[in-house]
C-alpha cells in the first residue's frame, strides 16, 4: 500500500519543525506492515491519506481528498476525544519523517485534574492517568527528551517518573508548563536535580496563580535554581488589564522569562482581538515588558503616532505654502 501523510501545520507554516507525534506513529505502524509512506502530494494517488491538524486556526487544505483519515483538535467536525487505535498508539514513532528533530517527544501522563474554560484537555483526555514510562520514549541517538504532559505534577506516577530521570543522563523539557500550585518543597527539590534542556516552565493564566509562582520561585531558589532558568506561559484574555497585572507581578522575580499567548478557541467562537495580539506579539515577544509597563507602552505608542501625524500635517502645510 502507498500511504500519504499530511501535517496541516507543516504545510501552512513552512518553517515548522516541531514533529507531529500521531503522524510519526502512523508512519512507523504502516512501515512495519511493509507499506510505502511519504508526505502527501496532491498530484499522486494513495491507498490511504492521513491528515492531522492541531490548531483550529490552521486553514484546511482544499485539495485534501474527501476520504482522507483526519484527526486532531484542529478539525472542528471531528470529536475532540478521538484517539489513535491502540495498535498505532503503542508503536514507537518514526523520527525519520522529521529530520530536523533531534530530540525524543512523548507523554508520561495524559489528562488533567483542572477544568480551565480555555483548555481542551479535560474534554479530550479526561482525568489525569499514567500513560508511558520515560524509558519507552527516549531515543538512542540523542539525550534530549521533550515531554508534552499537560499537568504532570498532578499525578504521583508523573512525579515518580520525573524523579527517576535524575542522574539518567537525559535532559528534558516540559514544554506545556507545570502547575505551580502543586509544587511542594519535595517537588522543588526533585525539579532542581533534573537536567533541563533550557527552562523549567510554569503557567500563570490567572491572578490566583501569582502567589503559587512566587512560592515556587522561592522554593527552587532554595535549591539553587536562579529565576532566569524559569519560564512562564501567560494567557492573554480580552481583559488586558488582568494580563498586564500578571506581567508586573512576574517582573518582581528579576530575570524570569515570560511568553504570552492570546486566547484563541474557534470551537467556542473565541478569537483574539487587536489588543490581545499587540500585547502578546509586540509588548511581550519584543521584550518591551522588561523596561516599561503596558500603560507606558500604550502611551508611548500613542505619542509617537501623534508626532508622526503632526509631522505629516506640517509637511502638507509647508507644501501648500510653497505653492502660493
């Protein structure tokens, strides 16, 4: 059989390098059956085409065949809790289809104990539960391991897996951000002894998480973790003032890194407005938040606009005078 794979984000974002775990497992499964697997090409005919779309704002490919096997939270007409068949899900992924990927990826736990209104995980995966051991996920050609668990600290099994990584020789990244509300002194000590690829990541999506972040920074500091090694994801809702207050609170921990994401959930009809995008893409991403408040940023931007308009108007007036 000839199998075509379609990564909707890879096709849309030409520089996208983060691999699609489901497609890697599908590729490995079909190759184990002796099938030919390649990236889907609309000019070729395939026995089966698999398409995965993670984000609902990624556009659909109009050339994708009607009988394509589609999956992922990005397809709004597909049940959000759709899963891979066990025989595919239990297959070790085929990393050869993403050559730039030089790390292993996977989950140790699935699900979450929270029920945040902006998060799809409770509907998609349900309550948190054990899923894999890290030894099943790692690669023999790299010591880097990227874990995508949504709330690994909410599960004793997840904490045990993290502790067993200490001294393993593998460096990890928990790229979804951990829940600081669950960090105890024992957990902080475990986190401080793990080898991290770069950052220790947490989330601060609402003001009630500010104090847990502060406590976590203090606990990690007790075990030698400096603030610059901590990375905080910050959700930007339409209440920009709320997001700005969280940023100012995070700035108290000198050196901490912030990444803002505008809230978007097209399934629920939530689309970020211009202010949310400005806050996340220009104010935070540019690093301006480090030297000025959001209010100062907006005031400076407005003053610059007035100066430009004044300069334009004076220039037009001067040209008119020269014509007289």
